[in-house]
C-alpha cells in the first residue's frame, strides 16, 4: 500500500495538486502542462470533462458546463449567497430537500458529487507523478468555512475514492508551503488570498510549529 500523500487546493475558479518533491512542496502540472486546472465540469450523457477542456465547451453548451460549484458546497437552498448565485449561472440548479442540486438533463448532482469529479482529476495528476495510485489527500478550504462546508469538502473527497486525512485552512497551507520558518520563535503573519471571486485577508499566529488562523 502506498504511503504517499498529495494535497489539493480545491478553489472556486481553479484547483491545483501539490506533492512533496525533494523534501519541498511542489505544484504539479496537469495533462495540459498547466499548474492550475479550472474548477469546471462538463457533463452530457456519458461524457465528462474537467478543467480546460470543460471550459472550452462553456460557450456552446453552457447548460452542461458547471462552474463555481464551491459556492454551493454545504449550503442550504434559502441561503442568501445561493440565491444570488442562481442569477449568475447558466446551468440549472434545483431545490432538493432544502439543498441546491445541479440538474443536467434528467439527472441531479449534489455539489459534493460535482466537486468529486474535480478531485478525481487532481488524484490523477498525483498518480501520474508518483507512478502509482495515491489515495491519501489533504484538502484546503477557506478559513471562514463552517463545519457543514468542511464536511461537504471531505465528502467530495470520499466520493472521489480518496482517504481525506485532513481539511486545513488555506492560509495555513500557504504558510506551510512557503519558506517561512514555523519551527523557531513566534510570528504574526497576514496572508492575502487573491481568489477567483473574493479577496480574503487572514491573520495567522505561529508558535512552536503551530499555525493558528
């Protein structure tokens, strides 16, 4: 059994797969040679595409091209942000038991299921790099995600056939992947996250190797 682990930044606009290479974290290229993959899924019949190939189909098949799915993760149908998103997306979203589900043709998909398609694509990047199947993963999420949204992120990983070791805050991941010394002394650091739709600032306290947002 493999003891290798990879990390995923499951972003609203783009996602990325990170591995440890030579003792340092590295973001690996996808099959198109890019370090980031658009968090976009195209579904039509038995056809499924993720990333740039899915994005290219958005113009011709907008109702089959799903983007910004992270905004629906762990959310309720009557949530203010969900209702706002419904006015901004071309694909169909329906109310299923009080939760937003994506409807493509006659099939309904939970936000977690759509996200699992993206995570499966990230898994393939790690598998290609290591030369063997890798299932252990750490996934990042915004520091402001509540417990429901974090559980939804974990569920997406499980639906992708992954063993989710941890869900960690994005600012924490940014610090740990940088050249900042977190093992010696105490520090206070501000992390700026220039996201696809939002700009987040997080204040992080570092003490004895621990990072607290």
